[in-house]
C-alpha cells in the first residue's frame, strides 16, 4: 500500500496531529508534512502496523486531521489503496467541526468530489446524497454562502432524482460569494449551482423558484457568456411559458450576445407561436425533437404544449363575459366540449379563473372576489419590504449595478468570469447527467 518511508512518515504525522495542542498546530503539521505533489499518496497511507488511521480519529475532535486523510484516500487509486469505510465518511460529514474544516477549503472540495467518486465506484451514486447534504448544510459560514460543494451536491441530487432532498438548501437564496472564505470557488460554480437548482425545482413543478434560479444563471455578469447560460436561458423561457403563458423581457443586465443568439434557436420560434398557434408549435416540436432531446428539454416543451389551451382560455376571459362551450372549444383547438368542460373546472378549482357553467353549456366569466384580511395585507407588505431590502443587498453584493457592468466590459475580469475559450455552444459534458424524463 505504501513504501516503508511512507509508513514512517504517516506514523509520525498521525502521532503529531493526535497530540497537537490545538487546530492551528494540526494545520501547520500538515502544511509542513510534505510537498504538494506527494501529499495525497502520503496521507492516503495506512499506519506501519497495518491499521487504517481513519477509524481511529474522532471527527468532533480530530476533524481537520481526518479531513486531510479522508480527502486523500477518497482520491487515491482504489486498486492500490482500499476505499475508506463508508461509515467513516458518514460520521465525518455529520459530526465534523466546521471551523476546523474551514481552515482547509481545498480539501473540503476534494472530499465532496471524492464522495461522489467513491459512490460511482461502488455503483450507487445515491449513496453520496446524505453525506453531501450534511456537508453542504454544516460547512458554509451561513446558508446564504456559496461554496464549491454546492454544485457537487446539486448535480448529485439531480442525477439521482433526489429533488426533495435539495429543497432545504435551495430555500436559502445565495447572497454571499466570498472567495476569501472559499478561495477555490469559481464563476462556473455559481452558474452550475443555480442552473441545476433550476432543474431540480422545475422537476418539482416549483415554477416560480425554478424561474428565479435560471434567471440568476442567465444574468450573472461576465465579459463572455458561458455555454451554461444559454442552456439556462432555454429552460428559463420554457418554464415561463408553463407558469405564465408568456415570456417577460429579460433584465437589462443580461449579456446582449445571449439575447442575439437565442433569437436564432427553435425555442424562440416556439415562443412566437405560443400559445395560440398549436399546429405550428407541434410542427416545431416534431422537426426539432432531436435537438430538444439532446438538450433535455422535451419534458418542459410537452408541458408547455399541454398548458397552451389554458392560457388561450384565460385570455378569452379578458375579452368576453359569456361564451358557449363550443365557442371555447374552437378557440382553444379542442374538439370535445366535455374536454373543455373538464379544463374549465380544473382552472376554476385552481383559482386560475372565476366562472360558472350553466346546464345549457354557457360559460359566464367574472372577476375574482377580493378576499384579503388585514393580517394578509400586513404580511404582504412585510414581505415586500423584506424582498426590497434583499434585492438592494443583492445588487450591491453581486455587483449588478450599471457602474459594475461598465467596469466588467472595460476591464475583462478573468478571475470571476467564463474564459474566452468557453464558447457559447460548447459541449456541456457532465452537466447533463440526468434523464430526460425528470420533468414528467
């Protein structure tokens, strides 16, 4: 498993870190132990007596030492060094001291990726979800801080269809991107987290939240638009069609190249036909199905098509007071009056419209009655004030002001932006590790 000199070193390091007076001393021991090139092979070693050092360490006390050893073992060659016991991984993620782990953020990143790697090696990626959830819940300075383990966790949840598991993390908007706390955090981590978050929320049919996450991905400022931002824009527009029946203008700070390129996609043609021109929508869908399938958007398109009659019908309520079921059927391109009746009843039940259907088939539309209590009004006002404060804070912290955008264009910030080589139509590779039917 290791050379004799290697085992001598690991014995010495193990003895030093288990007897060190404090965490700072432990950190210095590991930093001085070996060069970066040989660090992983040394820390992945067993003790000279053949014992595995991992089960001998308590994550509550020796969290930093265990983090170094565990991250090294998880990224070692499993044919040469046995993988760490899964129970050790679970216990570490559940009980480690976040303050200790925050001293070695790059090893936390390696740990998260290593957990994923071992789960794939075992042949069950779902195993990675619980420990990654504990890790991403406990490691950040606050639930609003983005870390490198956020996108790893979200990608794993989406790939394994554990959408509900992701909700407690997604419920907290990201308002803190601190590269001092997480120095290996990149611009792409932000994009991947919000993109996969949007995918998870869309799979749960939480359209409003999905729209918000996709929009953050699309509008994240940078000198060059990233490939993932175009993919997010496609899904954003489809989610808006499903939830609203139309697409609102994009924020002014959206990269103009994204907007121009999107106009030449079949998605834009589909939007222009939506919701009234059903035959054209289906023609576009059939003609471009291979493209839609490759981009994992068939499910969203099918839901948009299925909801098109609802939006046509809702627009009718703004024009007419009464209509017969037959007239509505022709307007929404549904042949059966019974289907129209069922559609109307479902929309009434969902409070999408207010209407009454007579025995003769006449439908009378009316405005919904106002039903607000003082407590509800007060709650809405408080929420509006809270959201206004949050948006102001986000504009400051995420640098979405006009002054910042002008600065980005002029200075070509290469440290927090996609690289020039990342073309807009670049292959997304590992970003689409899920099945198309997640939206069904």
